[in-house]
C-alpha cells in the first residue's frame, strides 16, 4: 500500500455511537483503515462487531440518532461534513453498496427496469431509452441472459442469486469508484455464492474498482481481497496482507478465528470454538475487548487498551502478539515484535 | 410484508375462469360492491330512472301507500318517494364523496410528509390529528353551522376536517413502517431525492391502505351527512336528501304512514353497511388483514 498518495477511502479514527435507552453506546471504536484506489480490503468479524456500520458510514447510511466521531474521507473529501448535494453525488456515482439481502432492498412493487433506470433518468437526466439500453447491457454483463424480459419482471419473480446480480448491476450503473459489499453472498447458496463473487471480481477487474468487502468468511475474504482487517467489538484488531493471513497473523483473535474454521487441505480435525460470547464495543472495559476470551491474556490486557502496532507485514492491536509458529499456524519466520 | 404477497389469479386461461377464481370466497365484498355501484348508478341516472319530478307536489295523492302509480308511495305533500330517493342519492353521495376525497388527499399528504420528515413537524402534525380526533365529526359540524349558518357546504368543510385523522393516523403509522424498510434507504443510495422517494415509491405502496380507509370512511361520512341534514342543518327543503327525508317522514310514523322515513332510513343503512363490508373485503384482498 502506498501511503504517499491519497487513498480512495480513509477511515480516520472513526467512532460511532448509537442511542440505546437514552444513553449513547459505542458500536465502532476508533477505526483507522484505508482502501487504495483499485484495491480490495476485506473487513472480517463476527455479527455485531461493527463492520457493517463502518461500511455504511461511507454513505452516511446510519441509523437515526447515530453520532459519528473522527472522519471518513472519500477521495480526500470528508463524508461527515458533506452537504446534501455532494452526498447525493457520492451516493449516486462515487461509492455504491451491495447488500446482504437484495430482496429487501428493492421496491417489491416496481419492475427491475424501473429500479435500474430510475437513478439514471432522474438524477442524471438520461433519456429512458438510453437508460434502459444501459441497464440491459449491465444485466448481460452480470450474467443475466434474457435481460429485456427480466427488466419487465418484478423482484418476486427472480431468485435470490439473480436479484443479487441485479443489485450488482444497480451498483455498477452509476459508474462508482468504490464498491461497498456488505456480505453480498451470505444469503445465497454455495454455488450461487461462487458465481456472484466471480461477477463482482470481473466487474472490478474491468473497471479498476476499489472494494470494501464485508464478510465473516475469512477464507473468502483472503481469496478476494488484497488485505484483511479483522474487527472485534468495534475495533480493528489486526490488519495484514491477505496472502499472509495464515502465516503472519499474530492477534490471538485472528488465530482463534482461523482455528475455528474447517480446512479441507489438512484432513479431519476438531474445530476449535472461541470460548465465551462476542462483546459489543460498549461492553468492553478499559482494557483489550478480547481479553475476557483470550487464552493469552495477562493483567495488562484488562487494564490498558492496546493500540495498533506494526508487526511484520501488518498492524496488530495486541500487547502480546503471538509469534509465528507459536500456535498451530503454518510455519513462518521469526519476527521482531514491538510491544505497545 | 403481506401487502406484497397479492397472489396472482389462478384458474383457467379464459377470462371467465379468471373472474371466477378472483371471485372465489369474495361473495360478500362483491355483493357489497354491487350495492355501492348500483346506488351510484342510480344517483347518476336519476333523471332517466325517476318516474316523477322529485319536487312535483300532487295534492290529490298525499301520503299514499305503495301503488302501481307510486311504487313506494307518496309523502305528505304528494311527492313520489321513489323519485325523491333516486334524486336524493345525489347530495347524499356527493357530500360524503367530497369529504372522503378531501380528507383522503390532505390526510395522506400530511401523513406521508410527517412520517418522512419526522422531528418537530411530525410532532405538530400528530398533535393536531389527535386534537381533531377528540371531536366527534357531527359536533364539529354543528359548531360550524352555528358559526357560519346551515348548509351542506358547511358539513363538507367541517366533516373533511373531522375525518382527516381517520385517514392520516393510520397512513402515518404505515408510512413510518414502510420508511424503515431497507429498500427505501437503498433508493436514497441511488441518488434519488426524498421528494421523489415519497411521491414515486412510498405513496404508491401505501395506496391500497388509503383506499381501504377511504372506503370505510365513506360509509361513516354518509351517516354523518344524513344526520346533519336530519337535524335540519344540512340540505334545506325542498331538495331531496336521504337524511332530510327521514326527518320529513317522522311525523307520519305516528300517523301510521312510515313509508318515507322507512325507505330513506333503509337506503342509508344498506349503503353504510355495504361500504363497511366492501372496505373490509378490500382490506383482506389488498392488505391481507382483517380490520
């Protein structure tokens, strides 16, 4: 990652609180993360770790009452300070979102054609004919064969996989520079998942699109993205190049996640669950949020919150990062580790 | 949401088969709709259907019972009751129609804008609707008549106000639910303006509910308008109107000639019940729920 040029997307100490019964509770805690132009970053974490909200903050698509601290910068411009017109421009053609549940995100009473062309016609002043032609091309591009017929159909007439392709086409129609993919394949069956990921991959390649990919599937994130950021309880606990996920991860949480999933390459072995339950950012004490579940936690972990420190290829927010080879990770080289 | 699961009509390819499939289990709403449609047609074609001029006095045929010349008899000045019922349908339907239309349009506009904008505007609108909801429509209309004088126009204006909450409160809560659905925020992400989302997406999707509320309200407003005329504040004699006819016939009930009040009252009751049944039938069909 080249730190000299402005990244396309930058979270700078992003902090989000939501009102819960009168008081504001933190759900995203000081997230620093960048997505370079054309690059793909995978945001991985359990449900409730704040990964979706982090992505939604890029489009200011937050629940009512949410307070945002820090900043989100898109191409250098502060999203939190944007006026309505700039925000609409950003939403229309800067960054586009693909959601987990496509069916919930399309007006069920309107046709697919309406859904795809409405933005082009109303906000860009394109003619309906031109917009329809563009929608037809895009549907073909995302692998929908009989595009003209599909344009006349309503969401209820399409399968989940087809609808997700329609969502991808809708995301691409504004010619954005960044895709925010919020678990785009979670609601789909496995074969459809692979197809949809291939469609996203191809579209990115042709257009040089950057992507923030949200998932709880570590292996998928590693396969699709250049770098991985692991979130726990609203904080990014570890960031590292996707290729080094297996041999260079040194946060106990990342290690635990890797150990908790099956690996078809190594034959049968019992999967290791992580003890305890995931905390939300507001439940975390003054120390490391993962400390109560961490096998390597010591006294310091419960009193001081670790800050992200450079560890080899990535950055880890841990007082006692696990050295490569210390656990069941694949063999790696010895690295020097600075303690925070 | 259940509103979107309207099942396409099954059945044969023939139009007749389709109609039959649509009608299955819908006997009551269809009968109710037929009654409403017949009454509306009667009002529209009153001049063609009525055997007499509704205001033609016949001193030789006063307070008669049913006969071949006067199917439903005559009133105390010898006017043909059937003709007066047919002509009377016009003000009796037009006034409630105007009230329902005004309350429906204004109520829906208030409700959707309040649900969309929220904040202090929503609180002011909601408080206003609650306030109006506290007054029975007829009381509001009587106060209006006391200030501005009697007349059907006063009834239309005051009852339009009184029926505003009947539409707006229900539509507002539905609009709040609809607004929170993911597709609405997704539309914002396509770069659409709030106004367009409201007018082109929220409003059309709420229309079935507005239609159901308006249909049921139509029956009740007719009852209120008839009552308003009954107490002498609405339609003025000699114009034929159902509520007024019930009042005109009242002295005859004691005299053993209940025809005028009876037939006018019957028409009102049947029409109001038909509106109610049609409303609940539409509700089940369009919204998939009983109310």
